[in-house]
C-alpha cells in the first residue's frame, strides 16, 4: 500500500500540469472548434471497471460496483448504448453473475466486455 501511495504522490505533479494545459487549451481560441471539444448527444457510453483480484478489500469493490451501476443507470436514462470493460477477478465475477449482461471475454485476458441483453 505504501508503494502505491508513493507512486500516486510522484504522479501528482504530472496530473496537475496536464490539468493546467487542458484548461489553458479550452480558453485559448474560442473561434476554433475541434470535434473533440464539441458537445454532442450521448449515443454510446464506455465504462471501465478495475477491481481487485482478491476479497480483502470488500468495501473498495462494493463502492466501485455501486458507482459503476449508478453510471450505468445514468447512461440508460439517456438511452445510450452501454459497454462495460471489467478488469480484475472480482469485477469479472460480479458482472458475469448478472443475467442482464452478455459477456465476451477476449483470449488470455482478465477482462471482459459486457453489453446489455435486449
């Protein structure tokens, strides 16, 4: 846990710099509109869920899945197509056990791509 915290602290300056650059780019030239900066209606939503492989962090996984399900409900309310990429053994087990999702598991990975059954 300590190594992960140290890596997060080491990456913080990079994240701050990226945040400043993106904020600066949004304000530079208001006449130029790049397709990536335009707001469009939401047609498809991709959610990547990264969980643990073991059950020692139950609260972490529980809160992660609650947040993912809230995002899925929000996307459904907008009638968007939903794709979930589950990474980690607990996420695989959680979404594979749900009958509302059809699973497609790429070879030799610990990830699955889920689409809702219609």
